[in-house]
C-alpha cells in the first residue's frame, strides 16, 4: 500500500498541548540509547537516518526534566507529516503482554509447549531474502548442505514439538502468547519469568479473528479477546484447525532476571512503555520515530473517547503491514488485554520526521 505525507504544523494537531510530552520523551530516550550506539535490533527495520541518530544523541545530552522543555524539544527537532494511505484512513489495533501460569514440565494441567528457537532457523532483514524467496520473507531453515529452504508451518511445528522451554494450559493460551509476542509466566513455587520473542518461521500472518468475522461466526461489533478465546475453546479440534490457518509461528527464550515494572524488550531491542510504544511496519519505518495518534478508542474503559498522544515506534509485527498501520502497546496482565483486545479502529497517524530529514 502506498501513501503520501502531508505537511502539518504542531498547532494544528488537536490535543497537542494537552499531552504529557515528558512521558513521550522518556520513551523516546529508550530508543535514543540504541540509536546512538548503533546496536542492531532483534528484528531489523528501515535504517535510521543520520538526522534521527543526531536527534537521539541530542535527547540524551539534553537531560530534560520539565514538561515544557520536553514539548519544545519535539517541536524544535521534528516536523509533523500526516500519513495518508491510498484508502484514506489509518488503522489501529492493540496488544499486550499476557500473564499466565506455567510449568517447566508437562503435566495434566499444563499440556501445551512453548518452543525455543530451533538451531536451524536463520533470520534476515526484510530486504535481504535469498534468491528465489518471496518478498517479505524474513526467516528460513538451513539444511545440512548449507542451503536455505522455507521453514515449516504452524501445523508441522506443533506436531513435532521441537524443544519445549515451558508448558502452558492449552493451545489457545500458547497461540495468544505468540500473537502478542511475549508473556510473563508464573510457576507453582511463585517464581516468575518472561517469555521473550526469539524468532519466527517467516510465513505470512493470518488473522483468525478476521476469519471469524468474515464467516459470520462472531459479529465484528462483538469481537473481543474474551469472545475469541471462548470460540476457540468451545470446540477444541475446530479451534485448533482454525488457529493452524495462521501458518506463522513464534519461538521464545526464557528470561529469568527481568524488571516487571518495564514492558518486554521488543523488536527495537528496548523495553516497551504502556500507551507510549507502538508497533509499526518495519519495512517502511525506522524504529525510534515518534508518531502522533489521533483516534476515538475504548482505551481507558469500554467507552470510546479521544486518544491523542505522542507514541514511539519501538516494535513490529507480522500483522502490522502498511504505512498508516499501528499496534498500541497497553501493558501487561488481564486488564491490559481486555483494553487491547477491543481496539480495532480507524485513526489518524502523523509521523514526526527529524528536521533536515526529507520525506
């Protein structure tokens, strides 16, 4: 999908003066540390421009602590551009970090495995696929002779159950952990750990929620995380068959030493900040770019209300495709999941490009 950028002024952004720019700056500083050092991210995106790197260094040098100074920093260092896709509207969804009970061994209660990254999995940048691979494929399997072939799909991987690192309640719980890209798990002894993204099989993502809506199984107005879970668990075999229509599969690593006050470390290699971090299409945008989001969303409770705030591109996802597509990170736990699962709305995206950086 193509898009054009329309030049704006900060004064024309409804709600700009009411946002907490200092909170946005703190999230931007997380990305700035990575940009300034040139550290490679887990899921490489478009390379940052020299102007974005210079702006990142300026943010780290400034050590700003006042809201007014933070707002002036963004206004002085960036220019806003409305992202206008071909269909005329941006699209927003939400995601979160599940918190679930788990076991280090298979039991009657915990019978579905979360799998570690296979040794034969090879990842590459979106624009560096080997010859003969489809555009956008980012992973492959390396054979014994060194050649690369497309990786197995979800159904085959789940049948093989390669290398379990923890076990969760059922296939639905494992599937949703993969869709979200991370999770916190708690064991019987009270110990907690984090499941961190560690690669995927590289096959296209298919939204099973969209399939249920299009087939009339669940009305679009009634689609939510809880209704999706209920449908999938209502008929185990039918639910498993539907989930396997999403051929994409995610692998994880277990992180025992982590700060539960911080979000998971995502695509950009930085900890996510609830309601300040977004996932974007990494084939189009660089990590660290600020985006102004303007939409009517049920983000605080079930009632849609104005959501106008500055967000930072710090993650990506195989379902996040297009220039005006964003996934809002809501945080960890059940409440965050309820809010994130209710977000499927049109909205306006305004990208802030560093001054001197041409659109």
